[in-house]
C-alpha cells in the first residue's frame, strides 16, 4: 500500500467528517470546499473548481508525454434521514450519505496523497469529484462546462461500493452495467365542479385510473436484456383534499427504466402516445416533463482490460458479477463513455451490509485502501 496506517486513519476521519455534513445534488458547496482544501495540501499541479456546478478536479502532471487518466467520484448525498447510532452519523436533518459517495471521495483523496508524493511518469492523472450524480444532472453538466475541454482524458474510471457482494470482492464486466432511467411527470388538467354536479366539470379521475394501469403495463421488468422495460408509478395525485369539489387536476409520476438508450427512446414514445390518447379521450390537457434523466452505463472493453490487470496485480478477487451485473439501478457515469473509453467496477461492501439508500447504510472504511490501491495501479500501468 502506498499510504501508511496513519494516513489511512486521517483519510478515514476525512470520510467521516464528510458523512456528518451531507449536501444534496447541486448544493455541494461546503463539500467541494472541503475537498479542494484537502487537495491543496497534496500539492496538486492544478485544481479546477466550479465544474458543472460544484465539481472539483485535481491534476497531477508527469514529466513526459503520455495518456491522461481520469478517476471520478461523486460529491452528493441523499434526501433521506439517517437512522443509526454511529458517532459520525449525519448532523443534517433529512439528509444522509447513504450511497457511499463519502467513501468514494475518500478513495480519491488517498490517491491524491500518493500522487502528491510521486507523480505519474508520463501524461496526467486527474481526480474528478463530480456533483449531482443522484439526480442524473452532474455528469452532463461537467461535460458541458467549457473548463472540461482542457481535462479531456484517454481513459475514465470509477467505482461504486456494492452491498450484497463479499467485502472487498469486485464485480466487473464489459458492456451494459447500469440501466437507463428517467422520471416522467404527467399533469392532466380539466375543470373543477361542485361534487354534487360532477357533470359540470371535466374530471381526470378515469384517465388517471387508466394511466396507472396502462403505464405499468408498458414495462413489467423481466430479464435484463436489450428488451428489458420497467415502468414504476411512484406518485399520483387527484384533485384537492376536499369533499365538495369534483377534481379538475391530476398528476402521475412514473420512473421509466430500460437497459439501453435505444430501448428508452421507444418506451418514452409509447408512454407519451398512451398519455395523449387518454387525455384526448377525456377532453383533458396533458403536460409531460422529464427529470432525473440517466443514460445507460456501459463498460468499454479497453478500460475493463486495464481494471482486470490492476485487480490481478493487486490480488483483489473479481468476477463478472455472478448475477449482480447488469443492475437495474442507474448511474450517470455512462456519459463519460462518450468522450473516452470508460469503466466502473463494483466493490463489495459485505453480503449482509445494509443496502444502498437504506437509512442505516454506512460506507465500510475497509474499502478505502482497496479502492485506492486498484486505481493507483491503473494509473501506474497506463502512465508509469
């Protein structure tokens, strides 16, 4: 290991400090400042702040020409109340680092310590702390930022901790690893009336009922192949909380999920046709919007080869996932694959560990050293 036990203890303390003060997607100002200050102490050659919002990148340059290797972590927490007795539990009501992004940042901070002492021989190593992963907006914002042009990489790597796999064991596979998904928000507008005379209004009641079953009927899940589709209704609202009013307004929120972007385009089209059909039949105005848009996440073969080599050289056990991959959950890292060969590996957090987004989840600190070793080996293999 390129870090001493004392340094790992310091980085663990850094991780737990981040855990106490989680910030939501797009609002990671304090987290970004803490990260930037810690990176400054490593002697990075350049620190770029304000990437795609609150993103931060640290650049470590070699002395010769060579590839640029980017390693990415996430800054944001979740709008979930943490339920635990940990001394470092969240101090922010209703918010928690319950996906492990604090641990991912700690892994990159361990890398920063090592790179600060010994630069890559060639090219550049870039550590990217990305904002707004949880709502799918961060990767797109970083890539669209003019400041990112100077950071373009030859390879981009990332990891995610994975409860359900043995602690420290890695799932890694080529091809699709995370589904595309998006939140579809449907508003149906008619006209209210007195509850005693509903015929005087235009109520969305029956259209809402048809759409609740019709949308879920477009995708019932099944095998995770190129035809996989799943529609989950997550919220519905009808009218006002009153007994004297026949409703004139309804909302449906549904999450659309597919394995590929191509299949998502077809599902979106089918869902919109269904909504407009039912609205027209009921003489309602339909408005459709989308939030939390995630594209498919696929691992490129050249990047996977580099990760496999590093895992083998570091003695970290791995396999294609034993049924864990691809997964239904979404991840906005996939967009980086449009600018460079990219790959993400999944680092086991323990078979019985609380699952991601559970209120009692906490990142296992034992993974900090493992993740950092693997990424450092990747950097040394590619850039010397």
